[in-house]
């Protein structure tokens, strides 16, 4: 674990690279006893920043600390994986729900209205509406993203099967339409893409050269607790370099970074499974995190694949194509 | 005393254009062409007339009157957004 002084040097590297905003996340950032020093280092530089937290360790002191960083503090995003202790704690451990709500109360007392993020999995897919209701009662917005089976130490059996995934996407889009602009996330986007395809709006607009729609190593980069740099927090085993020993610009131009970009930007049409796909022209490419560790050319992201989506629960739709 | 970006404002060049970003408000202004050229010259040393002289040398095809108008409009817009200060 790097000391605040080392983080200060890393932050200098980020400023030197003209980075505009950072997100302080984890794990859980408030497990660090020196988090106040680190956040102060961030706030003392020309950076806008956000904090991702499970809120269980946020008390009055932590909330006041965060409030002291306004206006540079952009947002606080709290993980909310269920509308009640039973569901949320199944994902995050016993007592996590009550502790998180306590943390949110402290934030609200300081005038910080948080946003929320729900990772939708087999454990909570059945109660999205209730999660959204609770989140929007306490905060400004909620992001609904599917559980992504990519990364270290992930428990098995949390990924939604194709049918449950499609149902969750449709439910998420319905919730988003009712709560204009306050419910977002990849589940909403996927259902919207599918609906657009169904109505013919995004057919034939594709680009045969396109690859995965990944901002990793282009618009975003993840700095790990030891200073290692990865393309994003779903691909932490892919080390592109290390801060502060190298500049961020040098890391972004390294062979490892170039190789990453080349692979994710390789045309999907190079993948035989995609090249002949009926849905190719409407495909967004999606996130490379899941297919990244599979052998061969980088395949489609199952969570963005329209073919998989349409075949999920209504095979007759696909059979007609 | 020259013109400069305040400490809470970052100018970042991009492959096509640039971004002027206020980290306190989140306001972002995209610049290209002459505006990008002006941003490059805002360095706390150059004054308005010095910037204009450099623009005239770099963009002779545009003409001094038009460049002066563009410069003043752009500097006014930056000032109105608290993205420019005399240093």
C-alpha cells in the first residue's frame, strides 16, 4: 500500500498529463486510515474528483471531510445492491445495508446527495424497481450495471443467464423511462439498443472497421493501490506500467498500451462469430473485459451482444431473421 | 501583467482541438482553430496585444481586424466563465 506521499507523486503525474478528473475508489477507500490525507492531496490539485464507496465507514467526520472538498468534489457514488438488508447483505455482508444507510444519512446531513450504483446479479435482479425507488428517495441518480465476470476473487454464480439478463435490461429501461435521466447504466443502454434495432432505427448504420467500444487506455485509466496502471478496473491484471516511476504519457504510449488498444480496436468483423452476424451493423462492440481472457481473436462482449439478447427468451424472434 | 488561466482551470490539447476545463464548476469549453491557438498563448506572460501580434503572424490569411475581434470575443467569453485572469 502506497503512503500518501507516494500518492502525491502519482497525482502530480496525473496533473502533468493534464488529466481533468479522477475517481477515488477501491475496494473501499475509507478502509484506509490515511484516506483524509489522500483526498486532501487530490483536492489540492487542479482535478475534479468523485468518490466510490460502500458508505459503511462514512460517519459524520467522513461526511464533513467530503463536504469540505466542494465544489471540487463532483459526486459520491454509493453501492446499493438491494432495497433491504436481506438482499443487500447477501451481496455485501452482514450489517452492510444498515451501515450504508447510516453513511448516506451522514452525507445528506452535510448536503451531499449521493448517486448510487447497483451491480445487478442473480442475487438482486428480482427487485430492481425497489432498489431504484430507495436510491432515488435518498439520492439523485442510480446506475444499473450487470455483474461482470471479470476480475480477481469474484464469487461464482452471480452472472445473469441470458434470459434473466434480457428481463433485467427491459425492466431497467422501463424504470429509466419513468425516472427521466435519473436511471442509467449498461442495462438501460442495452435494452434501448435492442428496442432501436427492433424499430429499425440502428440497422445498417454500422461500421465494418469498428472494434469494442472501450474507453480503457484511451479516455480512462485505472491506478491500482501499488501504483500499477491498468486500462480499467475490470482488467487489473493487465499492467501497462507503474506510477510514479514513469509518466502517464509514457505509459499510455508503451508497447503494452499500444497492444491493448490494437486488440480492442481490431475490427469485430475479424471475429468469425461476428462477421456473419445478422445484427453486426447495429452492434455496439461492448466491453472487452469478459472476452479479454479467452484465447483467439477478441470475441464479442456477451453482455452487449444483440444476437444473444434476442435469442435469450424469444427464440422465435431470432428464427424469423 | 499577462493573461493566464486561473489555478482551477486546465487547458488540455487534444489531437483535434483542445479543452478548457474549470475543475470547480465542471464547465468545459471545447476549442479549435484560432481559439486553440489563443489558448496556447495564454501563459501568464503575454498580454492581449502580444497575443494578437502572434496570431497575426500565425494566421495572416484571416486579417488583423477579424483576428482582433475574434480574440476579444474569446477572451470576454473566458472571463465571463471565470476561466481567465490577469496575472
